[in-house]
C-alpha cells in the first residue's frame, strides 16, 4: 500500500526549514520523515511561506495574474467605460485584453483572456 499524502501548515514548514538549516536535509528526513525533495522545494518557497498565513496548508501561487501591467490597463479601461455609463460585457473585456496583449508583444499561445 502506498504512502498517504500529507499536508503541512506554513508554520510547520518554516519550523522544519529552520531545523534543516541547522542540521541538514538528511537529519530532517530522519527526524520528521519528510522527503529531501519536499524539503528542497519548501526551502525555495521560504520567503513565500513567511508571507503566508501560518495555518495555511496550501500555496497556490500569486493571487495577481501573470501580466500585472496589462491587468492595470484593463481595469482602467473598465473604469472609464463604467464612469461613462456604458455597460461592460465579458466579451468586451476579453477583446480589449487580447488587444492589450498584442500591444505588449504577448503571443496568443502565452496569453489566455479568460
């Protein structure tokens, strides 16, 4: 029978990272039963874990999108239309987002206007 997947809180991961920095990955595997590969991954995430809620068990990436400047421009476009009393549809935003992506030299394969 395979090993059951386990999730750990951010505070626990930080505690284990601290232990690793003192004693090394092999000691963590013996002491906590955590794979060295998981430990290496957690160490790469150290700064992100510090900025995460301590009881959080999962980090699913940044909440902001991949193209921050494009999102800001799209928001400005949306606000201008709404301030002028124009109804804004999902299709309008998608079309404008695609136009902005082209102006930012972002390929169609890379950008999904969802």
